[in-house]
């Protein structure tokens, strides 16, 4: 897990917090979804809860997906807004359909991870559409937002996370986050080694809008320390 270790390095200390250590944005996995929603209702008058309900009423669905099946949608999401949080989109989001593997020629299965404690998953929010195509393939749903989730033992990381600019008003990213929380809660009920935390970049990363989103979803600032 060399790459993952490198991605965590700026967040972790082996002793006391150091001068340039990044303050992590951390969400502790709650014991129940009801408990999570109850606490969200106390932040900004429950705005996050209302956003999730809005997305549910509009028929959005949550699912894992193989990125090869939705390359056109994913690129459209990435290019849907030139600026986010007051900043120009980074070049990391400027890949073409070809750079993501091209237009699919068939439906690809989701690969099961080799290790249950270390893996990478793509998780999306979709709008059902019986006629939605990716090239010649009818995938029957439009990908409108995604999170790339990486597990490292008891912690998971939100890597790439993005919603289509036209659908953000429907609360899709609040919906997607809550569905992931629900998935992780149920995972912990069925497995011996729990996933205890979500790390979503640095606490001070992003503009006011992103920081507000973290607070409403109960992310909090922490220094991470590696225990021996």
C-alpha cells in the first residue's frame, strides 16, 4: 500500500503535531444511521438532512460501479463546472474519455478486492434513465456524482469526490455521503474489523462552501497520530 501510505503521510505524525502537518477532516462512523441524522439536524438547522430528503424524492439512487461503464458520464461531471469553491478545476480532472479507458463496448463487472482491509471502490449517485447510453451501450442510469473511496484498515479516504454542476442543487452529494455512511454502519455490524473513520482531505481545504459541507455532514478537525 505504498501509494496510500504516501497519500496519508502529510496527515500523520509519529509524535506531537509538527509544524506543517495537515489538520485532517475526520468523520467518526456512528453506531446507527438514526444517530447520525439526529446529530446532523443540530447543524445549520438540519440543512444536510433536508438536502438528502430532496434527492430521495427526486429518485436518485446509490450504487457501486465500474468506472469503465460510465466514462462518458464521469468526464461530463468533471467538465460540468470550470470553477468550484472559487477555484479553477485542477488538471487532474481534465482527462478525456480515452484517458479513462474509452467508450465501453460491453458492461464490465465490479471486481472484488483481493484484500478486504485494503481496497479502492467507486461509489456513485445515479439518476435512473432507461434510455441512457454510454456509446453503444445502454447503461439505464446516468452517473451524476461520485466518490472514490479507499480503505486502509480502520480508516477510509474520500479521494476524488465530485458532482455534476447541474444536479448539485438536488442535494446529490449530501445524499451520496449519507448512503456511504449507511453502508459503512451495516458493514461494521457484519464484520470483525470495523471501519472507524472517514478522512476527507484537510480541514482547511476548499472554499467556504466545501467547509460548510463538511460541518453539516459532521466532519471535524483532528491531528492524526500513528500508534506503535
